[in-house]
């Protein structure tokens, strides 16, 4: 019985190309250089403790940094963000990983739960507040993106 070839879909300039392989692309002899780009992070590890852990005015922990994208880890646990913040350089996408926080913006107020995310566009004042559903540790991933974002999630 002959083995069915593995298929790999590669997207180049928005077009999908399907490559047939005799072996899986993961069958290799390892990574010779730059293996750190495949770093596995456990954001619950104690070594990833942002400056904002016990402070309302603390700074999230920067995990990744590029010219047009920044990825931060925030763990708000003890105090509300008692001040308003307006980011004029970055759109902010905030993912709730654990716990819950109420986000107040000059547009709307909503509570973010695990698995939910919100986009706060550039220039919109906002703050996070503890709420009834908040836990002892509330964990968020924050993506800061300088480029204009267009929601396409409903496109099929």
C-alpha cells in the first residue's frame, strides 16, 4: 500500500498554493540556527510578572516588540486602573485569558471574560476596572498595532 502524499497549503500574496510532499515537513534533523524564534512561553510562569501586578499604574510586561506590533502581558489583580489612558499611536487588541475585567471607554463599557477580545482604536480613552467576575489574578494579552485594522472575521 503506497503512502498518500502530505499536502501543505502555502499562502503567497493572498493566493493558496498546495504543495504535495512525500514526507511531512516536520520530519527534519532539527533547527541549526535561530531556534529561539520558536520559543514556547507559559504566560502563567512566575518569571512573567509584569510591573502592574499589584499597581493600578504599573506597566504591562513587553513580550515581543516590532516596528508596527507590540505584544504585552498584563496581570491586573489588586487595584483598578484608576486613571484614563489614551493611546494615540496604537490600536489595542486586548484578549482576556483568565479572570474578567470591566473595560470603560468613551464609546462603551463592557466586561471582558476568558476567550473574549476587544479592539480599542487609536485615540479612544479607556481604562480597566475590577468587577464581580474578576479573579485573584486576571490575565490579558495586549496587542498594540500601529497599522489600520479592518475586521474581516464575519467574511466566509
